[in-house]
């Protein structure tokens, strides 16, 4: 895949994950050579992340060293954590060996998230529902965003509120949106803009409102507004297995993949 597209996806993801490192007063971000460590301030592995920030020039020994550096920081706080690695940041031999390296260092594979890219979206092929889309800008919208995320992704309510419900969380580049249907919050998304690229994150819909077009509707509205006001053109995201077919239909294509490992 073109290196420019892969880097657009990886750099935008790194900026998005930094959200968790500034959401609480006790959260923290540590940028180390080739590695960024993000602490959310809670013992919740999904929000405590080590993200490899550039390709590895070395072999399994170098990857193991980066895992050990990450573990040292998180283990000092007795936190569970995840390590995100872009497959295109590993050479072919190391890509084949990576899972064994992580296993030797006490990490197991959690999930694989395709990194997707679109130069422009394709037109909608169905009639989408009407949505009142509001930016996360006050206590009401922060609470609504937290509730949808908690329900849609089965995040403990207290964790979701402690992170997404915190006013300080929304002071950076991560901008959230809530979609309301008939006055009820039913779907969310968030954006991060890096250069001429807009990244979409936290795409979530309440279970009883899924498969009705709400996620696509909020994504298209938010992207269109960002293109109009910020002049961004291309768009990226990390897909779940359930969202992959929707994103492909919208014009996204997988250009890389992120493997996520979790501490045991």
C-alpha cells in the first residue's frame, strides 16, 4: 500500500488515542523514541495504550525492547494496558514472528483493526434517517456521548462517564458528536483532524437503533461539515468487524491493519 496512506492512518490514530491521556487530571502522555504511552488515569486496559509511532528498523529483539519499556511504565502503576502496532511498521519476517514475541513478553492478541482510507466518500445508496447532530460542548452532550458509548461498546458506566463525561477531555483535537432522533441520543462519532486528513472514531449506535442508517448518517454529516469548514479532503478510520462492510460501501478501503495486544 502507498506509504503516504498508511502514515495518514497511523498518525491520525496516534493523535486520537492521545484523547485518553488528557481526559482526567491524573491521566498522562509519555512520548518516547518510537513509542507513545497513554495513561487514562484508570485501570482500564482499552484506554491505557502503548502505540508504536514509527517503523521498527530492527528485529524481534527491538520489538521486545519496546514492549518491555511499555510494560515498565504501566506495571509501575499496576495497570492493565494494550499495545497497538501497525503491521506496515514491521518488516515481513518480524510481522510473522510478532505474535510469538508478544506472547513471550506476557501479552496476548486481543483484536485486529483494519486501518481504512478514502480519498472521497461514495454517494449514499439508501435513504438515510434524519438526525439532529450536536457537537459535544456541554454537560448534556458529554453525558449523552458517554451513555451511548457505554451501552454500545459495553464499557462500564463509571469508566465511560469518568473519561467521556469529563469536561477537560474535550479541550484537545478530539471533537465528539451526538446524533439525536426524536429527541433521543442514538448514535455518536468523533473526529480528529491532522493536516488534510479527518479521522472518524467512536462510531457507536444503541443496539435497538442499529441497521437503520444512523451511523452512516452522522458520519456523512460530520465529514461534510469538516470538509466545508476545515478544507480537509481525505478521511481515515479503524474498523471493527461489524462496521467493515458499511465502511467499504461508503468508499473506504483497507490500507493497513493494527494488531492490538493486551497484558495478561
